[in-house]
C-alpha cells in the first residue's frame, strides 16, 4: 500500500480547515479537508463531476484510508460533494491552495527573469441554461507561465464583464515584481494603474476599443518605420525565426518610449513605453502579415518584450486548451455557477500538479498513469516522501 507523507498532506489539510464550512452543522459528516483532497485526487485520476468523484472515492476507499480519517469508513456521496462545492465561496476555496501551490513555484528552476502572469478569460460553453436565461459562465484567470500555476480566477456572466472582473482578480493575487500580460479587453486606465500600484509591471495589448490610443501608437510606428534607421528616436528591437515543416515564421519586436508630445498619454500616467509586434508567416508563395500594438509600464528591452508577448499565450496553450481537450471542461453541462467555478479551479490545480510531476510523459499520459497507479497519483499530489 502506498504511504502518504504527512508533511505534504498536512500543509493542504491545515489550509482546508481554515475555510468557513458552508454546510449546516446538523448535516456535517465528512470534514472539509476530506472532500477537497478526495475531489482533487479524483479529478487528477480522471473524474469530471460530483458523481464520478464519488464513484472513484468508493472504489479507492482502501487507499484513501491509509492517509485520510474516513468517518465510519465511508467516502463522501455525490450529494455531499455537490452541496459543498455549490456553497463554498470560490475566493476562500482558491485561497486554501495558494501556500501549497507556492511551494511548487519555489521548487521550480529560477532563471533570474521576472515572472510572467498572464490574465485571460475562458468561456465554459455548455454551462448555459436557456430555461433560466443563463449564458455560458466566463472565467477570468491568472496563470504563471514559467511555473504552469494558476493564481486565481473570477467568474463573470459574459466576456464584456472582464473589465470589472480583472480588478477583482488582481486584488486576490500577488503580482509584486511580476510582468502582467493582458489582451485588449483589459486595456483600461484603471487596470493599468492598479497593476503599478500593486508594484507589478504590465504589457497590455491595444486594439480598437481604445481608438485614440491605438491610432496614436500606430501612427508613431508607421512614421518611424518609414525612417528606416530609427534616427528620429530610440527603439529596442528583437527578432525571432521559427521553421515548422514547410512554414517559416518570423516575429519582429519593437519597443520605444512614449512620445511625450502626444496628449493621449497624459491620461495614461502608468504607461512608459509602447510596443509593436510584426508577425510574418510564409508557406510556399503564400505570405501573411499581422501587426499588433501594446502599452508597457517599463521601457523593456526587445528580448524582454518578446518574452512577455510569447509567454502570454501559455495560458491558452498550456491551460485553457488542456482544460477542454484533456478535462473536457467545455463539454461540461454543470450549470450551477458556484459549483462550476470551484470544479474548474480544481481542474486548474490538477494541471499544475500533473505538469510538475517529473515524468517526461505527456499531460494526457500522466493523467492516465495517475488513474491507474496509486504511487504515481501520490507523487502527483506531492504526498510522497
């Protein structure tokens, strides 16, 4: 039988006990820490919702008893699991994991570079309920790209609400000394100022939702592009090139201090530099070009700017894509908002733990191994010696 290390499980267990139990005292049978630990282990091993979590726990009761005190030798039922996650406050639930997950970041290799915190939204497309006029739930989350760790998430009813959700999310996470990257939806004066007030830096995309700012930045780079050698002003530059099969991809990065003569920047006091990325892709005779613009809180080097822009997409490729493909989150028909939010958070924690397992297998392969092998599952949970 696989032994679970007390010092590792104890950290999470003590944090779970700090949660205000939302259940009525008369109905409490299974402690909070048991429900959370069992649910996390089950989701890593392949479970998707309360019913399958309960089924997994029943089949793994003998192993669970080696490290959990199961009341009367029983595991939580589907209704017990559903009731708890439908009532516990998402912010408090996420908070109990922070210290535990922070240990993963501290154990990861440090390269001296500032961490990149990517903030982006994701819709759970099948969480709608037409009978109650509910749209699909939209989650705005923060992701530390280098460490593959979710810092937190906030639920909204539609994508446009990201503007109000991002400040709430920033209140819940520590961004001091990090570079926060956000797409154009988050290009708001208050959001930029809030990041700098929390001692963070930012790289934020700019599009048509800020027309004056967008046109000013575009005109600046168009003017200097014609100059050729940038004799009109200082500019940091960086170039990357990638070959994938028959496709050649080149990216050109430019960073320049804000043009002081432009009045629009008087309304953006936290912006110190602007950036442009030109992406050129060629496959045979077909050539496509894409140009994007950014505001920055610091005059980064071209290489630093390139790193921030590229790392932002880690939240899409290494988190959101995995949630849909590996954990089938997009297909989930769970409609209750709080329940959906909390189950989604457990999936994000599961991704972080699976990525930090030393096995060189794919994320899908690791999840399969966790479902078949209790030793592997215990290692993934960081619960072994």
